[in-house]
C-alpha cells in the first residue's frame, strides 16, 4: 500500500526521521477521523497465512468452494436461485461478543458505540439503512437484504448473564495481523466458542489496517482463531468497516478480487468475487467516483462503488448474488451452520434439540430443508423439495433425492439429509422411526440405494454412523422400472418402521442417505417421518459401540495409501465390513474382508480423493461398530 511504501522509504533515511514518523503515526491513532485511502482490510493476507500453515484447512476449503461453485451454477442455470433463497432465508440470530482489549483509556470504547455498531450491522444486512436511496438506478434492482439479526450475547459460555462485552487491559502495543489479540496468554482475550458466537476483537491495530476477518474453512473451522479483529476507532461511527468484515466472515470476497480476469458473465462463478451480479473491478479505490469503470465486460456496468465489499466511501448495498453466496456458505460450512442452534441471544431454540415425542416431519413447510436439518451436496446436487408428490393423506410435498440423470455419471455420489438433534436423555424405552418412501429404477439392472443412519457428530467431525436400514434396486422399488423421470402416484408409496434399542449416545441425528447408480439412476422420495417412543417394547439396550477398538494405521498422514491392522479374531468366521467416510459423513469406500489368524491386515487407497481427514470404521455383519480410526491424507507426503 502507498502508506507502507512511504514508511519503508523513510526508514532508510535515518533514525531521526524514524522517530518522527513513529510520533506522527502514534498521534494518528488517537483521532477517530484519521482514516485515509491507505486504510485496508487484511483478510486476504490473514487467510493466506492460515492456509499456508495448515494445508488440511486449505484442502477442505478448496473442496467446499468447488461444491459451492457447482451448486450456485446449477441454481442459476435451472432458474432456481429465488427458490433457494426463499427456502433458506429464515431469520438467523447471530450472538455477538465484543472483546475490547485496550492499552490506553481512549481505546476502551464506550458500550454505546458498540450498541450503535450492532444497530448499523442489522440495518446494513437487512437493507434498512437510510442511504439505500443513494444506490444508482443501474444497480437498484440487484440490491438485497439478508435476514440476519445480530445481537449482543445475553449469556456467556457458562450460561451466566452478560452484556456481550468483555474488557481486557493489556501491556501490548499495536496488535498486527498475527492474532495475538485473540489469546489471553499473548496479551489479548480468549475467544468464546465459535459455534455459539461471532467473536469481534477491538484493539489498536498497527500500520494502516482497519480490520480483518477469518472466512469459513471447514474441518470444524479455525477454532479459537475464528472471528473478526477491528481497529478501535472504527467502531460506533457511520463507517461500514465491520459490515465489510462480516461479509468476509460469511464467505464474500472483495469486489475487486482477481482484478479484471474472467469478467464476462459466462465464467463469473469462478473468477473475481465469484458473484455474478457484481461487476468486475480492476483495483481497489477509495472515495466515491461514480464515473469509475475499470473493466470491460458483457453486459457493461460501471464499478459498483456502492457495494459493502468494495473500498469505496459510499457503500450501501449487498447484491442478490452475494446474499445467495452467504446463504450457501451458511449451509456448507458447519462452523457457520451451528449458529442456527445458538441461543446465546436468549430464548429458544436450545441447540435445535427435540426433547418431546412423538416428532413429525412431513415437509409441508414453506421452506426446505426443515429448520435445523442439514443437506450434503455433491456437484451441486442434493435432496430437494418435491411438490405434488406427498406420500400420505393430503400431503402435497416430499423430499426428493435427484438421481434422474440419463447421461451423467453419478458414481461415488451420496446425498445425506440429516435431521436436527434428538435428545434421548432419560428415555428408557426403544425408539421407533416410521417413514414413507417411493422409487422406480430406470432399468431392472440399476441399484440406486437408500440408507437410514444414526449419526453422532459435531461440526463435520463424525464420531459414529450406524446404519439401521438399507434397501436398493428391486428391494427399494415401489413402482415398475421406467426410462422417464419417476414421479410417484399416491399408490406408489411404501411405509416402513425401524425399532432401535441400541444408541451410540443420548444425542443422535437421523440421516437419510441416498446413493445413485453410476449412470441412469432415478429419483428417490421420502416423506412423513415420525419418531416416537415405543412404549410397548422392553427397555433400551446399552450401546454395543461404546468402546470401539482403535485401528493401527501407518503411515498417518499419508499421500493416500494407508496400511490398516487390527486384531479382530472374534469375527474370524463371518468376516467384517470396512467403510471409509469423508469429513462431512459421505461414504467413499465400502469393502468386505475376511479375518485371518493374525487379525485384519489390508490397505486403503484414497489417492483419488481430496486432501483432508477421513474416518475408517470396521463393522461386524450386524453392523455393530468394532473399530475406528481417523486418517489424514496430504498429497505432499511421501
């Protein structure tokens, strides 16, 4: 930046000038009006460092971003953008905690400024800001509000009342981009749990940095480092610095990302800011020059200086495309999705847990997936809402796994529709789940499959997955084979009941996982899910999966080939099933193995899959978990 280059040049001229510059620089921090065109957001630099230091995070983010790109492209091509936004734009309450870290009393900003900043965030995101009238007519139809409600947290991580502000004196001088402000033992303040709060640190930042944010990353997020760091005098005024950084936190790039590369509408999903209704911009620019048009494109637009993700001084809008990208990121990245469960603003829901039974989900809501349910995506495909195909009574809607793809190879795909949490604490009877399903294969030789699992997981870390029901091909079919896209009639539904007495824990999720034939599959439908306590059955059995054996894995990490060993002599006669899942619970490998006198000895090859972590699990023929281990795949490993 210009200011930093000037500093470097002056440093070469001698110590006297250096002292003088430091005095001038120090005085600038005491003035709230000292922001200049050289002020900048350090998000790009911070995230480059995070990913360079943690290749697993980089690999997982790359994988998720590819999936996000494919989904958004499909939504645009199929004209379903408005449908997706309508289904996912439920009001999300986001508990915020401000960690004020101060060396000088002037840096210990007043709570009224923080409350004013929360009000600014809500107006900007919901497009209730007074300066919407300043959006130029060429962009007015593209502007969009997003239904995020930011609130100061009303309870802390221990459940105690709070005003959502912590105050920490420090002997630390200027904080930079290296996150020391985020840790008490480095002169800052430890974060509150990222799955419940948006952490915002307010401090004195060195140089010309106004703030920076962490973008969602996958792999459970960046943990204690997740959040936003802000310069203290940029809080509580009329500036949009924090609005800009929260945009990054929800996965938005700068409008000038990639300069003018890929600025045509045909590749806007993968170039620039990866949003198709924000014109490409050649470089960052301060001020409010309405004549700027730094990139040629089709159709031709001026630079969108109104956008919150620019550096301009007349920011007043997000676009519909940015709204879509934020909503997609909310559902793809578990560390953002978990905010749906937080009650740190006060009041229900409490982690989205179901505590009373019976529970019914019939997909008749005005949005899909149901609130607190989660969908997994592969190449932009997942479960969808299907209208006019209900599986019972007057039902008009169902969930559909979209497998009708006559020409596309869907090998290794798996779509999971995972429920909210079910709390079984104190339940001493088996649980039953009933549901309706419908399916017609495209040919008699095709074997699309539907599985029902019990999952226990946290933010992408799958601890247990127990398959409790599975059917495929003719066994799943409820209607004759058809070369047409299958849409069930009322008589082409079947109902089934599963009774469960073994549980991996007192908190579970139900997952409906559909797996297609490699090519030429057909749609699978699910409806009318009911979960209830089986009061006429005997008591609950203890979990058989409580203490699974750990496998011997080497090397770990590896470049994809892992040697697996285990002593499982008790299953020598029947053999075992080995399953490998990726970090979001998708099955990527299934093999049957016999046990010899020395136990299990085999090799897993994951070289064709993305870098990241995986879970290998060994089951007996009753699908009881016997052993498990976590695998790390890194391509640069020998």
